């Protein structure tokens, strides 16, 4: 096995976070794709607590939880590429705050043990039109806050991290593939140019980035996967 | 604005909050002076609302006028802002990742699971007890024979977890769950932590916590 290996599944936004971080640092790693519906021995052994992907194996030592992996990659390959987290303690606290907020709002359903469709603000799970409408309103409210955060953190530059992709970019950007699926399925715009103009532009920019475009799953593939999971 | 208003450290907190206690412990470990401000959670101060507009929750650490929110983020901030003393995270990046993982686990599991112990009754409470015991055993396993979760040095995971030990008395009284019996290997660790002044000065009296739980139960209409 290579010095670095990542256990994961292609549809998972959490796995995507780890891949983007590794790509940003130019790390050569082996991608160990989990078979859908089946957890490998290696996964169960490497993440006995949660039994979930992603798991980064660095010299065979496992690191679990996507944003912890991102922070680890930033530190372990500090000499390569650009810093993912800023150096200043206060800025770091801000970035960590927004990453936690993002995961809190873009909630995954509790049974995420296999690669289920993220509920994306509860929209995919909404049973009634009213519930869906409410979820959408909440989504836009959360994105508005993130738009303001973007303004503050980016300081006029392209990403939350400034000139380069940073911690918050990775946290939020990982959901963009699924955001497009939800947009198509629900017939609405989440990253709306009118409601959140900065984020709408940022989203395109993130997806087009060198470190992202090869590993961001294609919308059509995700749609197929979602349909299969939702049994539609 | 009074002179010096935007200087120094202020901690907006609530006495019984395990999350606030984490911050107090971290500040005490670093030997840093700060102003403690007790919030009335039923009548939140303008400063709290301004400092944490997103969640409007304590704890908030305000450093020279700049607010930091979320207890584990605050603890890491305290560690990074005063790097010259009492490191709360290990130097090695892999060890740091492990510390964050376990602190995050405590965050994900302890509060919710613990709350269910006094909020629920009957079958639901039994389920909650099973869940809580599993978490305790997991933590017990991770501690092993080490002095602290991080090894020889008191750190992030210890800080994340130790405030919940003040609730053990309440869990026993409300749910008949003795954390000491279910996870005996944690007992010496609890004692060791409480011997640290930062911890003994920051943690509330378990009996007062129980009084508070009883008060909450009345408020929620729980028997």
C-alpha cells in the first residue's frame, strides 16, 4: 500500500473533502473505493467507532472524520502547497466555526452508515410540500449567513480561504455535487445568483478548481445513485 | 464606550454548562486572567446576542472585543493564542488528530445521551441508559491505562469530558445509572482530573447540578 491511502466512496461529500485536501497538497495516495452496500474489513478495522468513510491511512495509521482529516493533511504536509487553515488563531477559530455550522445545517440523515443521499437541509426528506418549502426557506437563510461569512473571510478574494481554497471552502464545496442533484429534483436554485450572488460565483469557481474537478462526482451519476437509493 | 472596553478577556457563560466549564478549565490551565460573566439564559444580554448572533448561545470568549464561539473551538483557540505554556494539544499532528477525534466524539455523544437520562422515562430511558453505558465503555477503552486521554499530559479530550462527570450524581439519581460502576476504569481518571486546580475550581458541586436538573424537570413537566 502507498504511504497514503484513502478509504472512501465516490458519492460521499465527506470523502470528497479528504480528496480535495490531498489534491491541494499534491499528495500521491491510493483511493480504496468501498463496494456499495458492503463494508470492507479494512474499513471496519480502521474506523471501529463509526465504521464510516472517509478514513485516511497514513503509514497505515487511520485518521477519521472528514474535517479532522483535512486539518491533519494540512499539518502533515505543511511544507507542500498552500495552507488550508490560516495561521492566525482567531482566523482559525472563525474557519472552524463556519465548518461546524455548515455540517450542522446541511444535515445528513442519521442512518448514514452507507452512502445515503444527504438530506441537504432536509429538502430531500421532506414528506409534504409545506415541509419542503420550510426546508428550502431554512436552506436559503443558512446560505445567506454563509454569504455574509464569505464576504468577511474572503476579504475580496476568490475563496473563503482567500486566494486559495481553504478549510471552509472544502467544508461547503463538498456538498455542491449533491446541491445540484437537489436543485434538479426539487426544481429550485439553492445557490441562487439573486439571493447569494457571491456564493453562486464561488460555487462555479470551486467546482472548476484543479484540485476539485477531477474528483467532484458528475451530477448525472449522482442523480442515478440518488434515484437508486430513494427507490424512485 | 469606556476605555479598555475592547481589551482583555471576557467569558460569557452559565454556571452549570459543561461547555462553559471546558473554557474555564482551559483558561485556568494557561493561567490567563479573564472576566467571568454569568448570563441569564432566559434574558440574554445584548453583548451575548451581538457576540454570537448565529446561535445566541454560551459559552462565548471575547478576546480584545473579538468573539470566539463553540466550546471546543474556544479551547483550541486558547491553546493557540497562548502557545508558550501548558499545551492542551500534543505537538505531533497524528496525536492531534486523535485528540480532535475523541473530543468530537464526546461532543457528539455525551450531552445528548446524558440529557436523555433525566428527560426520559420507562422504556425510552432504558434505551438511553444502554446508549450511555456504551459511550462510557468506549471512552474507558480509549483511556486504557493512561494517566490522561492524551497520555501524560492533561489535554483537549480530558477537558472535553471532565465537566460531564459533575452530572454523574444526577444520572444516578434520575436514571439509576452509576457511571462509576459501569466504567470503573474512568474513576481514577476523574479523581486525577479533580486534583487539578483548573478542574476543581471550574466544576460545579454535583449536588447543585442535581438541584438544577430537578428544577429543569419541573419546567419541562417531567416526573
